[in-house]
């Protein structure tokens, strides 16, 4: 297993160090090599995604990323901004499937702004298409027409683009509770009528997974009203952008949420859902669990090692049950720890 490790900026190096320790402790045949991405890469080479990093990322089976960005690069020209590095690597690796679990561990039920009984034990997976839809469709632009400004974008999907993301959702559901909810707006948008048709066709390949359909406005409502009705939700790029942010905030704890972005062969980029947290960078207080859980997703999706992924996830549940808390999830009465001590606790639990 060849892993390209990209610590990135801000808290990135601190949280990645803990995930790397956890991976090493599993005693698997893993080769890890580090490279630069983001602001640190701009500073060292002038490019946010330097050639040496591209080479390593292309040759690896998976990429483990911390986070990129920070205020010191905010005024850089567009090509020298850290986010350019992130977009560049996602595009170059063809990562069309974005998997974002929203899990609320029972011990953290008070972290949510929703009532504990609505969200306690929540475990859903949003599968978002990441390289198509209205975000990439042509034509697009702002023009003057008939004497006023006119803005336009184009929503489009080919059936093969829809089918491949649906298959990712069905495959993921097979490893979970065997339910897929496909989200569209077929009552208004033809493009998403095609989405629904292809979802129904693809569903026939997976008779052991229950398929349902929901219009996106209702899905937004149901996520807040009764989120536990869902197992896997699958949708296009724009709806997925919005719903995945909504779903992640049901849990109220950004430091706990991993993510995966996959290509057609399960090569993937794994990263926490949060950013580089410049406000706490270098202080040793960041929560490393989202990154450690991202490493677990890597073992599950790229390396098909469900056993090792499960071991990490069980260890994380155990440290929460033992009362270990970083600042972002701290409640009075719990054991407040920093990044390294949280990593130590996970290693001990492993
Ligand atoms: P952020 O996620 O970095 O921080 C938001 C808040 O959550 C901050 O108060 C931060 O301290 C806290 N937080 C985040 N992760 C945490 C962790 N692991 N443990 C404890 N607390 C944590 O989002 P923000 O502040 O909007 O962005 C900061 C920088 O990160 C910006 O430059 C932004 O562009 C970049 N960013 C990068 C992303 C990526 O690399 N994928 C994603 C989002 C933002
Ligand atoms: Mg978003």
C-alpha cells in the first residue's frame, strides 16, 4: 500500500502526525511518503501543487491530506493560492465521488444544536458527485443582453456519469444498512429526471439494497426533521454540496468528520472535512480524530481492509467512551487532552 501523505498548512501537520502513528501501529504493509501541498508548497516552490507532489500522488494508491490554506496566502494571485492545489489534485486524480459520513457518537449528543433524541446515534453517508453538474457545465457566464446583465449556468450529466456515482452509493450501502436515497429535482429539472431514471435502472443491479427517491427540498427538510431515517444519500454536485454541509452540522463537531474522494478504481484522497484552523495552529490542541477516521476510510475504500478500518473506528469510540476530549468537543467533567494525548489514547485503545 503506497500512501502519499500531504500534511499541508495550519493544524495539518499536527493532525496528520497522529493519523500516521495510528496507521503505523496497525502493522500493515504500508509505505508512506510525504510531500508539499497548499501554502507550504507555495512558500517552498512557488506552486501550490508542485511537480514532485504530482508525481508522488499519481504513483500512490491513496492520498492522506491534512488541510490547506491560511490568512498569510489570502492575497496571493489565484494560481498561487493554496486552494488551487486542492482543486488541482482532485481534478488530476479524477476524484468524482465524494463520500462524507455524518456520524454522531452517542457520547457527543450534546454537541449538536438539534435535540439529542433526534440526532443521538446518527450515522449517515452522503455521496456527492464531484466533477460534473452545473458547477462545470458550459455555457456559463455573465453577459449584457437586451440592455441588462444576464447570468447563466448549465446543468448537465451524461448517463454514465450518473451511473458511476450511483454504483459508488450502492456499493457503500452494501457495507452499511443497505438503503440508498437518491436525491433529485425531477419535477422541475430534466437533467435530474435523467438522474432518477438512471437511479432506477442502476437499482435493478442491486436487488439487496433498498432504493428510495426524494426531491431535494424535501431532503433538506427531512435531514433536520428526522435524519436517522437515512443510510446512504446520493446526489449531484450542487445538491450534494449543500446537503453534505447541512448533514455535517447535524453533528455539531467539525473535528470529528472524515471524508473520502474516490476515482473509478477506488484510488482516493482522504481528508478531514474541516480546514487548517489557523486560530489554533501550532498549539497542539486540534482534534486529530477526523483525520484518524479519514485514514480508516482509506483502509475501507481503497485497500478493502474492513477489518483494519473497523479497528480504528472502534478505538475512536472507545476513547470517547473513556471521556477523552479535545477542546472542540469538550464538556465539563470530561478529560481534556491535546492533539498528541488524543493520539496516544487512540493508540492505547488499538
Ligand atoms: P476551519 O475548518 O479551518 O475552522 C473553523 C473553526 O473550527 C475554527 O474555529 C477552528 O479552530 C475549528 N476547527 C477546525 N478543525 C478543528 C479541529 N480538528 N480541532 C479543533 N477545532 C477545529 O475553517 P475556516 O476557519 O473557515 O478556514 C481556515 C482555513 O482553512 C482557510 O484558509 C480555508 O480556506 C481553509 N480550508 C481548507 C479546507 C481544506 O483544506 N480542505 C477546507 C476548509 C477550509
Ligand atoms: Mg461546500
